[in-house]
């Protein structure tokens, strides 16, 4: 080939083709990795918040779809850009702890928040630099857990007022000094012993009722997050007419002990079931 016929444009074309082939190969690998991760990890349960339902790679962008348990959060996230970013940051940090190699690839991200009871979704778009910055903050597991506790307040606040029965209504939920605070208004007529809640037995009973409620609604996921973040729970009771006030604080250590007792209780039930099964099997053999 006559070298004089090969001009600068020829080399530009060759380099462009090489670059394009490299990008296509990289994107093909990324698509394969995302499909494998989606199959292996989704849905990924986030307890009180919902779940990561799917991960996709389309048109050079990473797309994450989160399903929220509280449909009211969709409206809140849509109307509040700061809340939207808080949720996006939290979810991305949790997911990236398992899939760091996928998040650190320099692609733009689309994060969708949906609800099974609503047709619309809230969307946050992040360019590659914004997505990378979230991951470079190097949050510890404890810091992520604290952020999760803060967001659980936002989720719970969407549901207030919450009627707990027996004349008790949660009127507000807040996060202060690493504590989830539930303000409860109490009808004095139905809770004549409100002023006597200082009784040790009553406190113990109330703490157990509160923790049982958490366990039934959120299983152990939310409490484990509070324990990891060293977050306490406080219920502030105030008489509707008398304005008598009383607070109950449940520490992370008390939550830890509660979960330990639930695990022991579960193990005892399993042991009883196995013993009954062995007895039933033995009776069948002797028949």
C-alpha cells in the first residue's frame, strides 16, 4: 500500500473503530454481569423499606427498580428531591456492598421507586460522576444502618396518625440523638394507670409488647439494623386530657436480648417438632 495514500483521517477512523469495539465488548460484559446479578440477588429485601426488584443494563445505563412498602412514599419522594436522594444513596450503598464491581464501572444510573398499589413511579437519574461519588464516601456499616434508621422515620411518618388500639395513637415519628421517637397520645379514660407506668413490671410488659409489634411487622430486619447503628427506640406517652407524660426507652442491647430470646424460642419449637416427628415415625414402624 502506498503510504502517501494513508492520511491522518485513516488513523482516526482505525482508532475510532478500536475504541468502539472496546466499548461494545465492555458493555456486553456489563450486560452479562447485570443479568447474572439480577438473577442471583433480586428481589433483595430491605425490610421496612421494601426491596430491590430488578437490575438492568440498557442503552449504556444501569437501571435499578426498588419497590417501596409504603405507597405514600412515592408522592413524598416525587415532591422532595432531597428525600429522593437520601433513599437513592441508602439503597445504592447497601446494594454496592454486595455488588461493588458493578457500581464502580463508570456508567450513568437510573433509580426507579415503585409501589405495587400505584401505577406511577418516582425516578432519579445520576450521571457516572454522581453515582461514583456516592460510593467513594466510604460509609461504614454502622453509618449506613443509622441512615437506614433515619429513613425508617420518614417511612413511618407517612402513616401517622397510627391507631394502636386501647385509646393510644401515634401522632408523630422523629429521629433525634440516634433515637427513633414515637409520640403517643393516650386517652386517659382508657388508660387510668398512665401515671403509674413507672412500675417496673409495667415497663417490662410494655417493652415486650412494643418489641413484639416490631417483630411481627418487620421480622428481625429492622431491629438488627437498629442494633448495628446503636439506635434506641423511645415511646413518649402523653395523656390527652391530663397531659401526664411518660417515656419508655428500649436500648440496642435490649433489642439484642429480645432477638436472642426469639431465636431460643424458635429453636425450642423446632426441637419439639423434631421430637414429635420422631415419635410419629417410630409409631408408624411398629404398626
